[in-house]
C-alpha cells in the first residue's frame, strides 16, 4: 500500500541516501499529508511501505517495531516483559505481542 507524505517528511526523505525512504532516525516522520510544488499546487508524493522493522502508527508516523537489545536503544519508550524494547508513541497496545509492558521508559 502506498502512502502520501507531508512536505516536511518529503524534505527529510529527499536528503537521505541508500534507499532509506522513510527518515528512519526521525520518529516523527509523517507518512500522510500533501506536498506542494514550487508553484504552490498540491502534488501527491507516494512512497513504498516502510521496511519490515518499521510500521506506520495510528498518527501516521513511521515507528521502529519492538526489538531486542543488550542496552536501552535510543528512542525506546518501554521495555516489554519478553525483554524487547518498544518505540511506541501511544501507550495503548504497546508490547501487546511481547507480554505487555514491564516498564515505561518515558
């Protein structure tokens, strides 16, 4: 399924190299919206689905899926009961397939 990106996300994405379409280091990269041409007309900018280790959340942001790590990963919002780390922006459903939340990190 193709997504439409906002102007800010399109600018972030345009600066990335190596096929990293989604601005993966930016948890607030938008996967929805409208971009505008230099003449001010709206244009649709479509990108492929994010890589398998990321998803688009209910706010339209690209978020890293839960992952296992020996140290707390930057940007993690919770540690799940199975030991994985979640990057969820919303509490509802966080760690739902990982035994629930063991502790909130932010």
